[in-house]
């Protein structure tokens, strides 16, 4: 592990100062545009299906997903997005159709939070969904395994640094 990577991982784990903006995952807005970038870069997308006041969603975000998002090596492997089950924010799906976060989550059958799903550029699920925040000590490994499985099914090299 490089020194820079180690420092980034440590910084991602530090608590934020009171009143400071909390880091977040990018909300899903235009999955069709994301898919074009994914195809060009050979990456997969990991979507966190969440809802307001979900403490397990916050733990997944803070303990696993934000460090993954902040890791430069991971950014070459996976795009992270968040979809809120309880939000009607507009969203363009992988096929370019207009929908909302709530309807996209319902179509994905993501009704329990947190749920993580790995998608390919065409919107195909590439790994078994991770439902709930189970076995805290191994959660990051479940996420990494799902991303690796998705990359393998996509035919992309692993790109672990």
C-alpha cells in the first residue's frame, strides 16, 4: 500500500468537524451518461439503495463506501452512486428513460435498506445484491467481492493496486 493511499484511507475514516458538510456519495442522476463512461473505462457501478434516517445506510456509507470512493485505485474500477427509495428526485435510467429514484428502486426490487447492487454499463446486475449491513467486520470484503465479481463478469481486468 502506498503512503498516499494509506493517508487517504485514514482521512476518510476521520470524523467530520461539527457543522462541516458531510461527505456523500453522488446521487444517481443520469445512469445512461454514467454507462457511457463505464464502457469507455471498463468499470462497473455500485449503487447504494438507501432511505432517510437509515442508520445502517449511514454506517455502510461512512465505514465502507466513502473510503472506497476516496481511494484512487478504486475509482479506476467502480463508480459509486446512491438511489433514495423514499425520494422522487428525477433520474435517467441506464436505457435513457426518465424516472425517479423511488420508481428506479422499486423496479430494482430494492425495498430493504441498505441494499448494494453492482451494475454493468447496460444496466445488468453483475453480482448478487448485498442486502442489509451484515457482519460488520466483513462488510467491506463483501463489497469488494461483489465489485470483483462484477468486473470479472464484465471481462474487465481487476485493477487492484
